[in-house]
């Protein structure tokens, strides 16, 4: 099968032939239909986060089940599925405690001495974030995908696989935004726009979107923002403090920079919560004034929207089909696998929402 391979940090992905194994007892072989291009892939390409190489990247996808292992119970051949990198074991303290997205159980991966899921000319090819979606087929653990209703278009379903689950989940699950509360979202890419959309769905009051690119204003407002601040020419902290007379109840950082993480904290009011979604490069620290904790302000991480994806993703599909989740407008362009590097170039310009790779293209 064809797959986009990262061989060396800082180099473009190469489209290569890669072999995929047969499903083990609890594994599912999926024909990839669509894969979104998320900024997290770019962090690994640029080396801000390490990964063993060579690796097939991609982690935001939807497809059709081709084949399942003997013990698989939740999906069957022919099912439409969304994948999720939050593969969960089901019985560790995080899973049993209801926080499956924090599971770090090893058993959803193949053992080190077992044949790898992906190979090339007999050598190992590393699987990325339990998925490796930039490939015509994926071989994943049963607990890394969920079946969805067959009337859901799979290009839009793919976006739910990471960016939309992450953004909407950060609002609904991590920070538990209540109707009428105020929200600020820094970064209006795929993740930030989904957070804005999630805030609108839960009935947040003022929803303030912030981006460096003025091109994002129209998009952000379309997704539900009530206000837009262009951070290229306005101090977003001062602007948010002024608009809300003292700071928002919830802020969401969806960029991945020290500076924007610190801004996220500085723009919440007393009793507010700053949620850091962006992947801040390893080695960097985030600094905030200590006295501000006296106002019961909180600074917390949000991983994959604190999802319980087997129930959350089908609900997000229902939201889309009911017209509440604006996935049509999240797709800026549909491309073939061979154009994957162009999608990263576009992403760096900060003007588009999401590129989606279509595998029949
Ligand atoms: N925590 C998680 O589980 C999780 C999941 C998915 C993605 N992420 C991370 O979330 C971040 C956003 O991902 P994405 O795919 O939406 O990225 P993206 O590249 O599509 O969007 C980022 C946006 O931030 C804007 N931006 C850049 N610098 C800014 C600044 N100083 N102030 C305001 N806006 C600025 C850009 O113009 C762009 O619109 C990335 O760091 C990604 O790795 C985290
Ligand atoms: Zn992602
Ligand atoms: Zn677990």
C-alpha cells in the first residue's frame, strides 16, 4: 500500500510502498477513506516532539473496516469507523476511573518481540500514535476506532478523529463550559474552530476568537465566535480583559506556544480556567505570576478533549447531521496523498482551517 513516511526530521514526507500485517485477535484492518492533516504531525516533522523513525504519520481519519481479528466484538467488516489515537485498555486505573483518554496501557500495541503492524522490505516501519493514517490501510487495536452511522460522509467524519474531538471535548469535557459563561479561544485552526463551535453548542455567552491571521475572522464568526481579536496588531490579553470586564471564565490555547499559553492564563478572570491544548515544544516552560492563583485561577492541560470517544464520536456525528457542528466549512481543501507536504506548507501560513486527504483521489 502507499503511505507517507517520515524518514528524517525536517524533511518532507515521502510517498512509499509499505506492507501491513494481518489483524491479530483484537485488531481491525481499515481501508482509509479520508485523513485530516493536523498540526501535531507537523510538530513531529519539525522535531519539536521525538518519534522513532521511519514512521508513517497521520492520526485523524475515517474508513471502512475490511477485516477483524477473532476476538473483536465492537466492529465488523463493512462498518464505517472513525479512528482515535486514544487507544484504551479498558481496565487500568484511568480507564476504570472513566478517563480513557489518559490510558497508557501498552497492551493496545503489539509486543516488542511480535511482528510489527507495518513493515517495509522486511524491516520495521513505526506506527504513529497507534494509527498511521497517511496510508491506504490502517491496522489498529479494536479500542482505537468506533463504528458510526452509515449516512455520515467520511471526509467530514475524519476530522472528528482528532481536531474536532479535541476542540469540542476541551469545552464540553475538560473545562465543562456552562450556558452563558464566557470563553476565549487562542488559535483558529482546525482545533480552535472546533472549540469555538463546541462553545456555541453548549450555549456559552461571549465567545472571543483570537488569531494572528486576520483571514480567520470570518471563519471564526461563522463557527460561533461573537468577537474576533487579531493578535498581530492588538494585545489579546488586554482586549479580552476589557471586553469581559475582568477576564473570561474559560480560555483555550490551540496554538502550541509558550507565549500563547501564558496569554491564555492571563486572560481568565477570578475562578477561571485556562486550558492548554497546543503542543508546546519539549524543553520549554510556561511561566505565570504566582499571586494570580489566589483568585482560584486554574491552568490545566487538555489531551484529545478528555474524550470518551466510543460514546463521544457518534454524538459528534449526530451534531453534524443535525446541523450543529459545521464540519463542511472546516474542510478548506481536499487533496491526494501525494500532496500531503503542500498541506503542511498551507498550514504554516495559518490561513486555512483543515486539509483533508482523500484516498480515492
Ligand atoms: N492536546 C491535544 O490533544 C491536541 C490534539 C490536536 C492538536 N493539538 C495541538 O493543537 C494545536 C493546534 O492544532 P491545529 O491543527 O488547529 O493547528 P493549525 O495550524 O491548524 O492552527 C493554528 C492556528 O494558530 C494561529 N496562530 C499562530 N500563532 C498564533 C499566535 N501567536 N496567536 C494567536 N494565534 C496564532 C495560526 O494562525 C492558526 O490559525 C497544535 O499545537 C496541535 O499540535 C493538540
Ligand atoms: Zn491531531
Ligand atoms: Zn487503560
